[in-house]
């Protein structure tokens, strides 16, 4: 008995070919034959102009996605409508994506800089809080030099070793104060006579104990002079961060839906 048969063509990703063939053989419902060499399908290749347009559109799309992520809208992308997009707008959309991408990058970079500045000031603020009374009078110390040292977590053994070395080098011509900080670090303030300053600096260098540097942005010849400026700057940073967020929100409202 001859049974009527229907031709079926199955298309799918080549990487799944072996898996699909195994399933079809298990079902035993289809007679599998190799496709003819001159089949109806052929690979479509882009010409030079189309390839250039494809790259430009891909770059624009990448900028759109980056902008959406920076504006906090990446999870609010709507599904495409059935209406075909207005192709005449592609060039404008590409320019918009480029401009927004540049601006959101600038906002993100500036926010990161402000957060880094705030973290730096916080480290100095902890130090200042630990020795506030001493540092506020530092400028009035006659014939004395102060050294400010921040020891990493776990370096507590450095304090008695430093005290012992100072005693050995300059006897009792110094005062050493140490305070634990909330960060787990240890703040150390060393006050020595001006005559002993050179020997103390050499001792600190040999012991690889680094004095806290005065940040260039805040100037001043000493940390005691710079810290008041740093604390004032710390009060300004939240407002600048808020202004960045306001601008980011405005961009999202103005261009989010179109992106």
C-alpha cells in the first residue's frame, strides 16, 4: 500500500542540528533526506553601503542602551509597536543618542569624582576628630613640628616600635598620641622639637612610616591648615551630587520615552 506523503522543511540554527536529528529519528515520523545542493535558500550579504549603515546603527543603539542605563530607564523599555519606525528620524535619533551618551558619561564621571573626594575627606575628618584639640593649637606650637601618620588595620605593633625608636634617637624630645579610627585604622600624631625634626623625618623614612600628605587641592603648608578647608568642602559636596541627580532626572523626563 502506497501512503500519501507531505514534504516538510525544518529550519533552525546549525548549532542544534545534531540534537534535532536525534529527536526526529526517535520519533520515526519523518523520512530524512539531505537538502539539494541548489536549494531555494541562499545567504544574503550586505553591500558596502548597507554594512556601513549597519555599523552606524549598531553604534547608535549601543549609545542609546548606555544612556538608558545611566538614566535608570534600562528596565522600562517598552516593546516595539506594530507601526514601522519613521526611518527619516534615524539620523536625528543617532545624534540624540550620541549627545545623551556624552552627557550621561560626564555626569557619571563627575559623580564618581565627588564620591572619591568625599571618601578622601572622610579619612582626614576621622583623623581630625581624633586629635581635634591638639591640631587646632598646632599652629601656635613654638619650636615644634607635628607629623600626622595613618596606620593600616593590623599595624598596631608599629606604635610601640615607633615610640621606642623615637626615644632611642631623640630621648624625650617628642610626644606621641595614637587613636583608633572607625575605619579600623590607627591615627598617630607625633610632636617633636624643631631641632629634632630632621632626625625624626629620617627615622620615619627608614621605618617606612609615611606621613599623611596634604591634598594639593586644599593647599596649605600643613594638615592643620588644610583640614578646615576640607571640612568646608565636605559640606558642599552633597549639594553638587544632588544637582547632578536633578540633571539626570531632567534628561530622563525629556528624552527617556523617545530613547
